[in-house]
C-alpha cells in the first residue's frame, strides 16, 4: 500500500510520540498493559472539541453557517457533542435526515441532497428536512409539484470544474452522477420560481481554499444568466477545514456572495470534524515469518476500516517509527489474502499481546465496518474531556446472525 493516499494521516502535535500525550488517560489507555478489551474504537472528546472550536472561530470571523456531514460518523453520542457546536447537519438519505432531526430537535437545520429520492420517502423528508437540493433535472421535474411547505428548495449543480486528479474522488468527473451539469442548467427552459438556493461540491480532502473561491466565482457568473435570486448557497465539503489556516479565499468568496445579496452561506465538513478524534486499538495475536518477512496478525481487520482497503492507502500506527530496526507486515485476522495494512517499523520487537493503535480513523470507520468472516466489530468508547472512558457499545454474536 502507498504511504500516502487521498489524505495525509499526520498525527497532531500532541500525538507526536507516545511519551508526549497531553490528554488524561490516553497513554495508559493505549498501552499494552491496559485492561482495554480490543479491538476498540475510541473517540476522543477533547480532540473533537478542539476541532469544533477551530471551526467556530472561522464561523465567527467569516459569517458562515457550519453543517456537519453525518455520513462521516453518525453515532448518536458523538452527534450530540457536535450538535451543540454547529448550525445543523447535512444528510444524504432519509435515515440520515431522520437521525439528524432526532438529535437536533428544533435547534438546528437539516439539509439533504441525494442522488435518488423514492416516492415513499417524500412524507419523511417533509417531516425532517429544512433544505433540499435536487440532484438532477429529472428529480426536480418529478418532485417540484409536491407541497414542500416551508422547506427551502435548491438545486445541486455540477460546476464542471475538476480539482481532483483521481476520478474516484472527483464529484465533477466526466459523466458524474452528482449534480446538474452547469451547461444543462443554462441551456434548458426551466421553471425555477420555487428555487431559492444552490448546492455544489467540487473537491476532496483539499488543504487549500483557492479552488473553492474559483468555484464560487465561476458558479456565480454562470448563474447570473438565469432569472434567479439566490438567498442561500451551500459550498459543500471536500476540504480539510480542521487543518486549514489560510481562510482568506473563503473570506473573499463570502464577501462576494454577500454583495450579491446571498444571505446564508453553508459549508459541510465531515471528515474534517471527526477524522482526528478516532483511534482503533488492537492487539497482536500472532507473529511469524513468511518468505523472509515477519508478519504480525492483529485482532482487528481491514474490514473495520474498509476505505483503507478500497482506496489502498496506509493508516498511521502510533507505535510505529520510520527507519526503526524491527519491521513487520501488519495483517488483519480474516481469511482474505489482502487483509493487510502495510509494512511498519517499530523501536522494539512485536510479540503476542503487543498493542497496535491506528490514529486519525474517526471518519468513515464505524459507518462502513462489517462482520465479514464472522469477525466481531470493535467495542465503542468515548474518552471524555475529563479523562473518563465511557463504553458506548459492545457487539456480540447476536449482531452477526
């Protein structure tokens, strides 16, 4: 597996070495001597709150509205923490919208855009969403006659600007299923009286906001050709807002849109909110040699973090150090030959019982985990800001069959 993929899984400064942990209880919790039953997926509240504070500062400075994209992590306890620090949630399905409303109550807005809407879902959407952005002209044509009552109606557009080299992550790839191509929107006679805003999403794991400014300027110029006054614009996600320090391009975009009387501007961070807050702790179950390389089998599996396997990028292991003497291929415990995390170096030899901890795995882990081969899912924990370890859930055979 390559050492870098679509995201750089760097360790935050306070996690640079196991001996430098600042958070109460984390070093002890992750040590081999800990009584923690593994595999265990641990969410760190302090890291989560620090990220949310960073986003709140940007919100205050720029006047934007922050929506958490719950597809990244949708556990209710985590959502409760996030809900107190954002303006609402963004959803991609009816179930996500229902969960969003259940968590938020009347204290935040629920936004949805989805590639497909079934007729039988309309009543559920009416009960739970505040904003809906239709993904295609066909979708808009079918459902514009619905009495949407007080729901704000919008269109998801595809600006046809690609900033992502790997088309697997590119929402604006050729023949994309995501959004109405801008060229179609401009050259068809459409009834848009009910439309009050638009949504777009053009990037993936970007650390630079210049593409976002370019997209806003491009979309605005094109939309000026339509008889439409936009009250709101959703700039989507795809940016690692938690790691971005230069907000000037977004500030310019907001200033430009405000002058055009666009009163509400939304962003939708997902992985940027929860990514660094998650750790997967595992234990070595076996160590042996195969064709000259040492293999360490752990009690977890790549199926607990499927996107690492799907996109073939290498997760960070806290205990590993580059160029150290003792090298191992870290492998999961299923019968899948490709259940491999990659080759890592360690300062001391691994043995049965050694702890292996994956960092920055808070996003797209729990929501994608599966029980392939009958391997149990990780136990779920929250490490609170006060250092208390709270068990969220333990899975069992009953969840398998």
